[in-house]
């Protein structure tokens, strides 16, 4: 569908991405969008065409982030990779659950399993964490495997007891230049904690909203759609988010995610 007609006259051109999917009743609530964010996206006609998925943190709506830390749905199993002495060399490898991430002089954007060698240890570690997060659904594990970084230490994590099955190894030309804390992730726990973190979506904003310094620069009351059927392609979500990941994130809510052909 690319035109809306009045008789035989075309009065507006739209993209299918602007259309909600499905026939389920749309139910809305009210929330407070936190200042400093841009929610949703506008097309070249200044119309909303990407609708922001939001979470609630501290009573305020923020952009949904599937890699954010949270007490729900489970505590993470973790292990660390620590870089030391000198930056990695080309061919050094960190293996996450059997999938190799190889350090190279400059990673090819089209090869997501490469990690750029940084100018120092901290930059190299940050590049490794970014590569893990970019590939979080590609490690052959039912749940996303993600990473955080502090200095030269990368913490690899997966949720719950199941996360303890994830393996972590390294193969470096100079073995002392990288260590792993454990061969598998550990201390993961399952729990039934209530949502309350940025990785637990609560709904979708039905419109574009700017609360950044160039917009209102203030907390703003807004509508939130909490029950509806959404076209996956019309949602603004972090790069790399999959349809399966979105469906899983919303599985306990009234939001249904579909993909229109």
C-alpha cells in the first residue's frame, strides 16, 4: 500500500512501515518520558515512521536496551577476560561459547566476528565488548550473551542458571597478555523479580518525542501503547535486535510483535 486515495485522486503517499500490524485492540497508558532522549524517528516528510520501544527505570520511560543490566528476568552468570601487558596482536582470539572473535588490525564492518586492535588495552577491551554485544544472538545460546567493560576487563554475561553453560576461552600468541577468570560463566540465578530495568520493555510510544536539549529538555508526560500488535519493521530498537529477541522481551505483556512482508 503506497497511496491513500480520495476518489481517484492521490492525497497522501505513505510507506508500509508507517502502518500498525494486526487487528488487536490498541490499549494505552500514561507515562513520564525521561529528559535527554529522542524517542522514535521521523521520515523526510517529518512524520513519525519508527516508534520507540520503551522501558521504565526509576518511574520514568527510557529507550529500551536489551543489553542493559536488570534484576529481571534473572541474575547474570558471568566470567571475565582481562587484557594485560600489551595490546592483542592480529590472530589473537577470544572464544565465546565456541564462537571465535578474532583481533585484527582494523575490523571489516561486514565481518562482525572481527575485533579491531585498539591503541591501548582499554580501547582493545572496549572493542571486544562491543563485538560481543553486536553478536549477542549469534553464540548458539537460547538467551543473548552480552558484555560490559571496565578498563581492560571485559565481563561476559548470560542470564540465569542456563548462562552457566556458556564457555569462555582465549588463544593468544603471548598467553600472559590475556586471562579468563573461568572456563564457563558462573553464579547465574533464576528469579521472578518484577520488571524495573532498561532491558524490560513496558510498551511503545505512539509518536515521535524529543526530550533532549534540542527539544523540551524536560521530563514529559506521554501516552504509551501497552497492548497492540506491532510491525517489527516499524519499531525503533537497538541495531542488531532480532524479531525473536523482541518477541521474547514482550512475551509477558500485551504487546504482540509481527513482521509484515
